[in-house]
């Protein structure tokens, strides 16, 4: 088959959109394109996770925030997903002494949501399948595709191949994207990937007497400078805990005799990569979204939210250019690349903040000052985390504003310290003046 069948009685041929990758961003994108009336085909290498006994892939719990919620809202999915999440109002810092200290994420009433990755993916696939003009194709591994014609070749597990032709190919196939490999063969395509020295392992903290083992409405963090652990609550009263540690430390642990008795430490630690590239499109035939365009390390909780925002940004641009792909794709690259590069850098910055800075009294003081200034001047001083997590301020604009605000605060602190110095000197000056007057 070359395209999807056109319903009888229609006079204009609808565009065929092939979404490669049936993960979170791919399945949400399918809803967006189907909602527009395009004929949508989703191609996923794996089997249907809704029927799989074992779901392969990452399982780090996700933190859904404003950007992701807005993208879900656009296809009528926000309320359903929010009802299946657990609100987290603050970070809960666990010190070496066992003391627990909350650091609120924002103002009262602001929170992020702990959501289960596999369940969210299943819900989005089911939603996409409801559209009569959308079709899900599992067990389809992309072998090759043409940026000139939009012709794709897929391999099946039974050894057969299938050829598909599409008007637009949307690469949502993750950090090691097969779609992106064609981009790498072209001139003037910028690409970089960076692995951080830390890996991660996951474990589950079971309930105690049928209840959460810790306070549930927090993202729990055990910061230990060179390593850390985080824990996010689940609906079944468990916590998904993720241990982040340098690879060499994992290797040392697995070699100790005591650790060898624990199955947990026999599992290999997983790597984390940050990917940047540009442009995100080839002509009017192909565009990259989600991790295929901008994989980020998980320390700002924005990987999924940024990927979901890709969908809504592209949708807004399609509206702006009346669905003219030759104009929409270059504009998407122009608008989105600086934002995705900014969040990739912020995630790297937070990688250090979460495991080290949250232990610092200076860090806590600055957070407190930020919140006070935001209350006093809500339109002038907005904390970086608030802009990133609770608004749709463009990521690179949020970073620019953050740097500007830091300069303003620095000048204010300098003025304040000078004023205090003058006040300390003034009594002696007054004393001298009074002595001369006598």
C-alpha cells in the first residue's frame, strides 16, 4: 500500500502523515494530526504495549507540568491524565542526619504531577485509535526512507517488508532516532550528543501496612553531592526510586561480596544522554520532535513536557501558515531549536543542583529570597523554576530573563549592603559632629 484509503464521497485528497515512533510524543502527535483531518499512520518498532506482558524501555516516573498539561488539554486528555497522577507540591530533602526539609515548587496551590510513563503511553495510544483517520502499526521497524519522495521501508518480525509513502514524516522515535540518521547524511546539519558520567538504577519502595512509606505529595530527594536518589509516588502506594551514581561507583558496588547477594545490584546501570541538533526539518517532507530532536537528561523534569510542547507549537505554526508544510517546517525549526537547546542546558545545570546545591544554606536562602521578591513584585521577579514549570514562557526567554533578574538582584544586594555600611558608620559621624558643635 502506498497511502491510506480515502473515504468514499470525498473530493480532495487528504495529506498522509506518517508518525514514526509510538511513544509518548508520537502517540500525542497522532491525536493532533488526526484532529486536523489528516490521514495518520503511526509506526512503532515494538509490539503494542497495551497487550505486552513485559513493557520494555525506561520507567523513570514522569513529572507532568503546565506545558505538558496544555498540550494534553488541546486534545481533550488533560483531565483524564491529571486524575491518574499524584500532585507533588514540593521537593522533600532528606539530609544525612535523617532530617526532612520541604522546598516548595512554587506558590501555594502550584504543583507538578507524578504520572506513570507506561500508563500514559497506553492512554494516548487508545485516544489516537479513536480517530477514524488514524491507524496504529506495531512491529514496524524503519529500515530506510527518502527525504525526497517520503517513501519508507519497514521490516516486520516475520521477515516481510512494507513500503509506505507519506506527505509528511514525523520522527518521534527517540534519542537514537532512525529518522535522524538521514539528517546526518546531509550537509549543514548540526548534531551533538553528550553522555553524563552518572548512570541510574531503579527500585520500588513498597507500602507499609497498606499506606505510603513516606509522605506522598512530594518528590523526595537524597542529595549526596557525588550521587543522589529520588523517589516519586505511585497510585498503588509504592514509590519509584531512582539511584543516580557515577558508573565506576556502580561497578565497585557490584564487585563487593555483600552486594552480589542483591539482585538489584546485578542489573546494569542505564546511561543518560543529552542530544542537540539543528535544523529539525528536511524541506517539506520530514520533521523531528521529542527526544529525536532534543533528548535531555531527566533533572529538570521537562523531557516529556518539552516533547509535548513540540506538538502544540507545531500545531500553532500549522494554523499560522494555513497548513502549508513548506512554510511551517522551517518556521518550526526557527522557533523551537533555541528553546530546546535552552532546556537541554538547564537540565544539565539542574543535574548539579539536585545532587549538591540543595544541601547548601546559600541555595536555600536564595530560593527563599526569590519567592519573597516574586510575592512583592510578581510581574518583575519570576523564579526560573516557575517560568519553566508553571508557564509556557519560551525556554530560551526564561533563561534570558533569569540572567537579567540575577543582575538586578545582585545590584539590589550591593545597594543594600552599602546602605547597611553607611548606617553602621553614621552614629560615629554624628558623634563627631556633636563634639565639634560643643
